[in-house]
C-alpha cells in the first residue's frame, strides 16, 4: 500500500514558546520573532536557521514555523510553509485572506527571518498573504550558509507587489545574518 497521510510537526520546544494573547505591533517586532525562532531552532538542533510567523491585521499571531526539512524528511517543510500550513489549518481556509467564496476576510502578514526561497515565494502567492516582511536577503543566506535559494523572477518584489503583496526587506537584517553566520560556521547539518 502506498502512503496516504502526511504529518509535519514543529519541534517540542515550539509548543508554548510564544504567548498567543500577545500582540506584535510594528514590522520589526514581527521579524524579530521570526529571527528568534530561527535562533532557537539551531540551538535546539531541530532544523535549519529559518523562522517565520503569520499575523492577522490586529497584530495577533496566527501561527509560527521553523525549518524542519531533515527532521521531517520533507523538502517542503521550510519555516514559511510550516507557518502558512499551520495558519491555514487553524483558520480553515487555503487562502488566508479570502473565505471559501473568495470574499476578503482580513489582511495577513508573513514575517520571515530570511527572504523566501523559490518554493516559499510561490507558497506566499497562493496562501493569501498581503504583506511580506523579510530579515536577511537570499544573498546573505547563500554567502553565510551552504543553502541554495533557487531561481526567482528578476523582479520578484515587483511580481509580488503586482499581485497585491507588499514587500518590506532588510528588517533587523544584521540580527538575521548573525543567526545565519552562527549556523554556517558551526558545520551543523540539521536543516
């Protein structure tokens, strides 16, 4: 019989690490949470140096994600996709910002410790994200680690903007790069 179920989990430390009643006003607070998640993930050796979080229009946290590719044996278990999938399950809809009839239901923000790779770029488009907040750039990821971020359109921010997704880059970039550098110099391979 072929496999018929997929189950992906955040690491044990992620349960209860964030107060769900707290609000996260401002772009920097949101990205710093994603960076903190990435740092915790490498310190716990539970995945790679990437964190992400989904927020609603009231600055409330909907879901978090960290990279779980190797521990979960799943190439799509990136921080962004984990956060998006958990938010979609929590809200009960595939497009976060639209109901099942396609009507707008709110605005959603994806905060990432690093620029989404080609896979997460596509997931951001289809998940119904209205704003994308980014710490480190893909050039930082590739310079400080051995990760290949894959091909993106030459004007990927413009492509997202044309689809109604505002892109804000370089938020707490130095802090995000510190996590990437720590991971890259450690020789760890638990991504």
